[in-house]
C-alpha cells in the first residue's frame, strides 16, 4: 500500500536559509488491510513524513511508493483520505458545507453526496452541529468533522495525523471504534500519535520514530517482547537485613509509604525471592509492572538525547 | 471544471461572509449617496458631480476590494493550513488558482453591478429633474458611455485581482498590498511615465520607462469616466481592443500565478 524508503527531508530555516535535517532516512511500509501506527514524541518528524507522502513538501531524498505511484499523481488522491494535524478548516463554513465542499473536490455530487454526508455526520456524532459554523466548534468537534471529511470518498487508504488529539476519553473510544470499523471493511489505515496508549490497543504494527529515524518496527507483541518486565516487591521489615541479602543482585531499593520496595527484572525473580525468604522481612505484595510500550519509548528517547 | 467551480463557489462564500467586504460596500454606498448631497450645494454642476463622484466611488471601492480580498486569496489558505485539506483531494494546483480567481472576480461582478444600479438610479433621478439643463450643458445624457465606463472599470478590477493573486501566492499580505498598490499606481500613470522619460531624453531612463510601459498594464486605458460625463467617442473598436487587452493581461497574470503556485511547498 505504502512503501517509504530512506526518506530524507531538509528544511531551510531562518533568514540565512540554514539547512536543518528533519528526516534522516525514514523507512517503513504499510501493508494493505492493516492499521499501522507511526509513533514518536513531538517533533520526531511524523507530520513531516506525512507531508512528503502527500506531496505537500518536496522530499530531499529517498523514495515513496504510494499505491504503485512514485511521483504523487493527483488522481491517486481520490483513493486516499487524510486528516491533517490540528485540523483547521474554513471557519465561516458550517459542518455540512465543509463536507459538501470536500466531497465536490472528489467529484461526488447530488444525492450520493448528501447521503454520504448524513451517514458520516451521524457516524462521528456531529449531526446536531451540522448547521453550526466551524468557528463555534470545539477542538474535539473539529477533529470529528475532520475525520468525517477524510472518509467522504470512502478511501482505501486512510492517513490520520494525531486522530485522537483534543478528544476526551469517550471521543477517543469512538474514534478507535470507527477506525476498527474501517479496517473491518478492508481499508488500510496509517495513523500517527505521540500517545502510546492510543496505538497499543489499535494498531497491528507500529514504527517508532525518534529524531527523524525509525528506530523500531514491528507488531505490538514483537516490541513488547523486547521489554524486560519489571517486578515490584513490597516488604515490611528491617531494611539493613534485606540489603545484606540482595547485595549481589541487581535490585533497586526504595522506601515508599512505609514499605521497602524492591524493583528487579523478570530473570532474577526467583533468586530475589529466595533471598527474601532467608531474611526476616515479610512480603506484602509482589506484582509485575504493567507491560507497555511506554518503557521502550522512554528508553529510546533517552538514548537519543 | 467542476472542481474549479467548487473552489470559486467557496471563495465567493468566504468573501460574502467577510466583514471587511461589508464595511467596504457600505462605505461605497455612502460615498455614492453623499455625492447627491455635494451635488445639491453646487448648483448647475449637479449632474456632473453625481456621475463623477459616483463613478470614482465605484472605482476606489472596487480597487480596495480587489486588493484587500485578493491579497488573502492564496496566502490565507496556506497560512491557515486549509491547503492540506484541499490538496489531499484530487484537485490540480492550477485548478485551485483558477477557482480562487474566478470566485473573487464573480464577487466583484456582483458588487460592481449592484453599485452601478444604485448610481444609475441616482443619475436618472437627477437628470430627469434637470433634463433641459443637462442636455444644454452636456449635450445629452450619455447613458451608453456611463455603462461603458462601468464595464471598463470592471475590466480594470479583473487585472488588479490578477496582480494581487500573484503576490498572494508568494508573499505576506502587507507586502502584497504594498506591491499591488505600487503596480496599480504605476499602471494608472504608465502613459505619463513614458511621456516624462521622453522629456528628459536620458537613454537609460527612456529604456526603463519603455519597459515599465510594456510590462505593467496600462490601466489608464480603462478610464473613460470623462466620456461618461461629457460624452465622447467610444467606438466599438475601442471597446473590442480594450476588452482583448484586459483578457490577455489577465490570462498572463493567471498563468504566472499558476507557475509560481505549482512548485510551492506547504510546510
Ligand atoms: N516548515 C518547517 N521548517 C523548519 N522546520 C520544520 C518545519 N516543519 C517542521 N519542522 C521541524 O521538523 C521537526 C519535526 O516536525 P513534525 O514533523 O511536525 O514532528 P511531529 O509531527 O512528529 O511532532 C520539528 O523539529 C520541527 O520544528
Ligand atoms: Mg505532528
């Protein structure tokens, strides 16, 4: 569906036109029918990558193959839906006027267009505001109408830049359901986010982007496998005694709420427990830290500092 | 072509929902009406003043609308990032430029026609009251010349929108307004500039003036307001050539805008 290879983008900035490299060889590919998450902290280059894919910005190097097209023919856009980051729309238009305009640019008209608008407006829960000018919309409402306009042409490939931003938890849930619904219809979705919790529950595969480079790609499961699970052990008893016993193990110790807390990796779990048994301390609780990409994210980010 | 019409429609919609436009139109109507008051205090000049001031008001307001709305035509879409929506749809860049142009041109057409109707009713009212006097002083009513002056005026607006559109596609509104007004001023006086250069007989400035005369549209051609007041010969040939001149210039300006916009990055 989409193949990005060694994409490089330089921007000229400032008065003297000094070049800054924003994308330093981004490579990833999105397979047909999957939900692909493009994740990275703010400023990593997600939006810039999307702008290159859609031909808004000219790439400085590398190749992009979008549905078999390598030089971004205009016609291909009739098969694509795009939600820009922080969508701003014509604030003098009402929600339905915007959708109608966007639909017309796709060459859809008449009853087909009106029907499609009705369906989409109710799908994103915006039917009540269809005759309200966009200047009176909240950020979340703009996001919803933005998603509706991205789907107006029933696109095969849907590119969403930060689709969950500005939404409350219920809104995020709804948008996730909507994305899954599109996937169930056989559509391909590429979405970006700086929030891992968004992609974790949604994406088949993700690429982790850091400072203009893809540092990891894979399924959520694959990425999670790379992360060591931490355990937290809460103890009651004498600190000195315990320190003595776990001295040779790589364990972090800290005091929290009157308890002594030990943090350690999965692979030494048995040895830590054994050591504790020998001490005089009482185990209050032992639990695994929640598995998440967050850790990987932070780890990669600190590597890139 | 449908996409061009959609863009034009939206440009028109934006214009008529813009407060700037309303204030300018209200200002224009006030100016036209005030010509009546000035006229009543100036005796037998009555008719001349209504026509003269009225046509000048249409000219000034039309030019201001062309420049002030023209400057934002493309700039605003880039600045407010609406281009990301537009160009994620299958529309070519030149179609967009053409649509933006036609949208504003249509807006101005309606405004010009509206102002012309108001002014004409006023002129009709004054001329019929002093019919004998008018015919004696001005040798007739010159209604045909009046409408011809309005028509030429609209042709001038078409060129000014084209100029504003070019600047709008690569520079900020302030510079756009500045450059557009500058070109407009040179264009209005380009005939004079050429005469002036001939006077001073300096070869360098003569060449310079010739270039300006050739490149910058000679907007003086579109001013036939004195014929509308005093009568004069406006041949079919003149109308044809002036129309052709405006069309060719406008096309050149449009093509230039399209070329500039084609390579534009939206970053
Ligand atoms: N037009 C531009 N000119 C110069 N630098 C830019 C431009 N657009 C983005 N950048 C820089 O590129 C980097 C990546 O930006 P962006 O792609 O928006 O990141 P993300 O979407 O991942 O948050 C940022 O450091 C940003 O400052
Ligand atoms: Mg971004």
